[in-house]
C-alpha cells in the first residue's frame, strides 16, 4: 500500500505539472483528492491493514494529500498569474489618445486683476466697499472739492442723466460716502473697485465704460511717506519685485499734495523705449493726501486726521501687464481673448 | 502749453542741460512734459540767405526755373523746381557741400543739361517738422522778409535749433500758461536767477483821456480794464524772431499788431485785444453785461446772439467785443488801421467760461481768463505790448492810459511750521532747508523760530492753504527724497463682507462648471433695453432710463437686463466662427419707475448666463453634447444646492423666450429669476443659434442665504429603495408628483428621484409614464419589508387619486 500511495503521488504530481488551465486543475483535484478520487479509493484498503500499520499508512496518506494539494495550489497560482498577465496585456490602451474634455471657464481678466489687488489690500488691513454707479453730482464732484463751475470738471466729461444725477466718472465718490458713513470714526481703510463712465468715443485707448479702484486710508498722523510705502508695495506685488516707483507732483481737487505714480518700464528696465515713450517710466495711478475740505465735508477734523487716497485703472494695469493694445478687447468678450487669461 | 526753449532762454539760463534733461526735471517737479519736439530733427550746414537776382525759365524744362542767386561771397546758378520762386526774393540756399537732414549732400549737378550749384530750400527740406510749418508756407520754397542779411546762416534766423516742450498742465497751474510763469518755475527748480523783461515805454505828449474814457458797470465781473492808445502804427509783418517764437508756440503769425498781442499773451499769460480806434467810433469804452438777445458779429464773421450773463465791451452804444472771448468785426484791426486802442483787462473766470462754452469759442485767451491770470501783471503786459508796438510798428504811445482798477492786491498769507510739514510728509526737513526752498520759489516770508508766515505771490492763485504749501515744499525738496514707510497705526485685519465672499464663491462655482465671465456695457440701445426683462423687475413697473445726450444710439439706455448685451457678445463670437459659448456676467441693472428721474435708480445686482453650441465633445469617441435646457438648469440647480437654498422651477411665459421652454425660479415663494430657451425668432434677429439663458436676482438670493452649516449624524441604518412607474396624462409635470410624495405625511420617505420618462408604444395617446425611485429610511432602526410595503402602498394610492394615475406594470 505504501508503494501504491507513492506511485499515486508521483502520477498526480506529473499530471499537475502537465495541466495548463484552471478547469483541468480542478479536474485533477477531483480525480485524486475528491471523495471518489484515487486517494480515497487507495485508502479504502486500510481496513485490511494491521492496527500497527494503520497509523503509519494514515500518516503517509495525509502527507501524500498535502503534497498533491500544495502542488495544485502552486500550479493554480502560476496559472492565475499567467491569466492575469494575459488579461492585462489585452486591456492595454493607447494612453496618448485625448481624454474626455472637462468644460472649465474662468474669470474675466479685469476681474482677475481687481481680485488680485483686493487681496493685496485686504492683507494690508483694508476692507472692500461698493457704491452706486448712478451718482449724485454732490458725491461725484462737490464732496470731492469740485464745486459747480470748477474748471477741473473739464477733466472728466460726464454722462449726465439729469442736472443732479450722472454715471459716476470715477470711484472716488465712495471715499466721501464711506467717510460720511463712519462719521468721523477711525480708521478708514478701504478700497472700492467698480465700473465708471466718461463721455469718450471708444477707440484703442478710450472706452466710455471702464473700471477703477479707489483706495482711502484716514487716521491720525497719516503721512505722505506712508502713501509712498503703500504704493511701492502695491507696485512690487502687481508688477514684480524688480519694479521701482516714482512719485511726481500732480493735481486732483480732492487731494493735496497730489501725485502721479510711475513704475519703471519693464520692457527696457528704465533705459527708455517706445512703450514708455523713451522716459523709462510708465504712468500707473493718481494719488495724494486727502484734501482738508474733503475731510471736513465728511465730518473729519482735518487738524486731527489726515489720510491718503489713490485711484487706479485695472484696464490700464491689465493692458500694461499683459501687453494688450486695445481697451475695447475687454468689452467685446471675444472668447479667443478671454480664454487666454484662464490659466493659473 | 508749448514752451520754446530758445524763447525761454531770454528769461532763465538753464545751462548745458539738454531739452530732454530739462523736461525730466520739470516733470519730476510737478509739470508733466508730455513731449519734446525739435523744430528740425537734424542740423543743416552751410545753408545761408541768398538773394534771387534773376529767375528765367529753364531752356529745356517747363516746370524748372534757372536762377542767379547772390549768397554774399559769390553768385550761384541754381535750377529750382518750386513754382513760387521769383526774382527779388530772399531765400534759403544750400550751397554745394551743404548737408541737409537725411544726410542729403548738396553737390554741383547738371539738371536737364544746365549746371546747378546748390538748392533753394523749403522749410520741410530744412527739416522743420510739419507741425510747425504754417499753412501758407507749406507749398514751395521759404521766402524771408526783406530785412535779413544775404549770406547769413539760416539756422538762427529760422529757429531751426529750437526745441519745444509740450506741457500737460493740470488746471491748478495756470501760472505756467505764460513764459514768465515757466521761467519762475525753472528758476526755482534749477536755483538759477530770473531775468524779467524791461517794460519801459516812452510816451508822447498827448493824453489818453482826450481819446477815450473807460467805465465798468460791474467791478466784480471786470476788476481791471486798461485802455492804451497807440497812434500812427504801421501794419506790416512782425520781426522774424517773433514770428518764429509764435510758430513754436503753435500760433500762426499774421501781422505785427496781432503778433504782438499774441506774443504778450504767451509771454505774460495776459490776453490783450487791439481795437481799431477810429472804427470804435466814440470816445468811450463801457464794459457791461449784454442785453438779452443783443447781437454782435465776431471776428470770424459769425453773428452771435447774446444772453444777459455775457459780458461785452461797448463803445457806449453797441458791443465791439465779447469780453475775453473774441473781438467784434466792427472794430477789427485792418491793414489801414492807424490808431490802436489796446485793451489789457481782467474778467471774471466763470463768466468767460460760460460764454466761451455756450458759443463754442474756446481760445488761448478765454482759456487763460477761465483758469485765472495774475492780477498784478495786467498793466505790465499792456505796457509790454505798447513797448513792442513802438518798436516794431513805429507806434506812438499816449500818456496816462485810461484805467479802471478794482484789483485786490493784498497777498494771501499762509502759515506753517517745520514740524507740521515734516509730520505731514514723513520727512525730516530743517527750517533752513524750508527757507531756501521759499527763496528759490521767490515767495516772501517771515520766520519766527520754526513758524513761517508766507506771502503767496498773486501769480500763484492755486496756493491758499497749508496743504498747498506742503506740496510746494515737497516738490522742490523732491518727491524722490520722501522715505518709504507704512502707516504706524494699530493694524486690524481686513476682509470681505459675507456678500462679497459669496459673490466670489459663486463666480468660482460657475467657472468650475464651465462658464466664462464676460463684462459687457451697462449702456444699451433702445431696441435692446426692453428685451428679456425678468418678471421680478417687470412687476415693478420700471421705466427705462435714457441719457439725454448719448454718444451713440448703441449706448443710450441704462440696462434693465444683462442678457441683451451678453447675447450680443455671443453673436459677435458666432460671426467669428466661435459657436460654442457659455458666458455669465455679474452686474447691476438700473431700476426706476419715474418717468422723469428725480432720484438715484435702484441698482439691482443680477447674475445672468447665456449658453449656446456644443457643451462637451469627446471627438474620437464620437460623443457630443449640445447645450440644452437641462444642461443650463443643472448648472442653476447646482448653484442653489451650493448656496443651500431650495429652489422651485415653475413653467412660465416670458417675452422673448420659447413659450414651452421657460421657467421662473422661486425660493421660499419669492420669485428670484428665470431660465429658458431664447425664442427662435429673437435668436434669428440676433444672428444666434439655439441659445439658453438664465437671469437671477442676486440681491434677493444673497439676502435669502443663511450661514447655517451644522453637522448632522450620518444614518446608521440602511435605506430601502422601491421603484414605481406611474402612467399619467401628458400635461402632468414630473416634479409635482415628486413634491406630492415628499411633502406628504407618509413616513420614512427621504428622497424621490425620477429616473425614466416614457411616451409611445404600449401607452395610450396623450399618456406618459414617469418612473420614480423612492427612498425610505428610519434613523432609529432597520426597516422591515412590511413597514416599507405599507408606506409604498399609501404612496401609490395617493398618486393614483391625485393625478388619476395607474401603475405601469
């Protein structure tokens, strides 16, 4: 019987070695180890053995079962691995084919510029204010030290709706509105982005509608050097750390002293080129120390409080930053234009 | 203001600075130099004055002349092609060896067989920028006045070496509307001395009062009026240098009298007017307000109808000039004029501004009156003109001009101290430095320790308060020298309001689901303003707001909806073969129910979207999705889900939208906007394809939004789903059944999803099948089949009864 078991094992292992499919392997499992299998039928002869032989043979039979089972399991793993390999080979795809496009939109470039500037000033402790686009003559002009008949009103030809109402020509009225709302309380730190309107014929450099961001800082002991430092931070953040700024005296009825801020030309690094009209500098914004009359009209004692204000044009900033040569592009909404700025 | 540097040099020596360097210094100190023009871009050499001794036709060419030209040391034979060359003229001759701009070398040549030894030049050939060539000299060669010396170099004679600075003056710096004002400025910036012109005049022994008297009706409107009489004037061209300076200043030379008044206008900033004394007709000048509807024919030949607010100069009877604006034709100086009545006056800026504006007669003179002229220089300017008329028109100046003078000559005092200035600027300027700055500006002052009392000269009418002086000190000290600081006040976090953060979040959402932000114009056309107005606005009885004076018909009305202009951008893109567009815009519309506006309109923030064309396409798999109602609805539903607001869509009819594909949106029974397909007729009118739009009232939506996020326990027990299909009439709306189930009191229902809509085979006419998945859940325990069956039966019964539905098996 020992010989029978030994040859059974030998035969089974040889068969296992030969099979190539899981089905055949399963078949072998049944043939040798099943309830009606070869091993079982050999063991049926156990009854004829002596009590001394039985445990020896039993032990041997278990060992044979174990050996065959192991061989089958091992073969199974091999076949399964081969099958998987085959399947994976069959599932190979052309990874260079395009994926399903995901529709993603984006901000208008003016919004992107405005949001970048908002974020900068929020970091400096400012809040964002908004104001009406249809303004009263009082807030648009008079509260900003531009009484009726003032020659500087010529600087901004306006769309009047009635004698007293007009489309705001700048975001500066929000200065007056904010200070009036705070009624002499401190501090005032705000910026106001928004649409503004002027009677200009639309061409490459003029638009009857454009955007502005007004800024205002009022507190005790605010100095002109604070304005210079703030604008320097703005310029470096928006235009690059290597930009220099320069302030030039200018005139706005609502600030005194008044300044224009230039930044050094990026194209020529200040050497002079066609972009900066050979000056090395590009005009970016107007600013100044809040005029005492403006403070007083809004209820701030100009002997105690001082402040600075600035106004800039996101349209102009975007044009300079990205080399856009026609302001009308912002309002035509040509998809081929807008999409150019939909990148991080 | 155009500033000729050759002219300026007469008053202030700016040393070896180039025009560019000087311009940069002036710009940095407060007056923007917008451009620098060189009269001749390049130098001409060996170009001299020549006298045309004879001028004969060229023997071999019709259009050429053969000239013998005396250039001082020799006589040159020159062939000239200019039609205006004549014997007896003095002309600019480029001799052989001369080099003209453009490296054009003049040589001896033969032209059509005749020797030509040089060239007679036009101003353009000498390099003069076209902008500086008067119209009457643009054609042909330039002809000098007779009194120039033959053989003299033309460079100085024609001011070819001049450079002109173009000042972009801010309205406050009217003082620099004069060469003298500019000279004061340059003298202060460079700290160099100033040479003012000598205005002494020799008068003859005749009294002005024998010729005229002067009276002023309202001294407030005419604080000063001076009349000077100059006899025996000879009208002729003015000297070449004066003509050159005027041309450089952008003024066309006319004759000596006109040129002298213009010269003094630019030099002093003081407008003058010369009347032909004999044509004035009386011995009286009266300045008064015009009578309503009085008329005057002005110098340009136009008859002007006046208003009582206009100021006129009269001869006691009728107007002879419109004060500060333009002279009258009836008293104009002509070639026959012998005696001049010269006016030097000061008029009220607002009056001049109004008149000039109303009549559209803005001029160099009215501009200066409007912006304010130096009251203490009015008489001096008159004297300067008399002096020049004496010298260049052989005039005889009468004694004691007739003058009415109500000028307040009191200089304004501004007080300041060193610390206050430094506190405002953030600087550390010493009292001595401030003293030096005031000296350079030529401001008189007294100083006690660090306290200044500054007398502001009348030429600087813009300086009235401390802050103005802060600017003066700062700009001479140099803005470049200000330190960079940040405010030292206690800092405080900045931030957005809830609405501002939400607006940004909403934009982010829309962009991430595929929409692109557009910004369109707020002003629209009459045709478009009435289109696509949301029902929530319609119900408020709004009136479109029109601009009384629009720039164009396209931008005449304030928008009542964002959509029409947004749709225009879709059409713009479509015309450029960009047919797949998904745009949104966040912006205000302007609402008022007044027919005549008396108060600000309500500005209503809205969110609009317009989508057309292909939504997504995966080409190589031939998968393509075109924008339809449900794509846009999904985006809008997603937005409300993002905002955690329950929204209900109700079938609606809205103008300009497809009547069967349009819904209004409601949150808590409040109408918040609409969605729909653009009516095919409207789409066709606007050159659009199938287009889908939405328009939401963001103001209402933002107000409805509540910040109420809170954690809810995640259910521990599984939910059970049962599917059912109801057969109902075609006009039953899917959502009604869903809502009936969800809002019934049948227990354990958590959600109802529609998953199939079917009409056609196996169903009767006018019937459809709506299939729903109904979700049941008990937060406390696992539901048993019996409980679910019971609830499901109740639902079937409810829907069958309510909608006359049957179960589709």
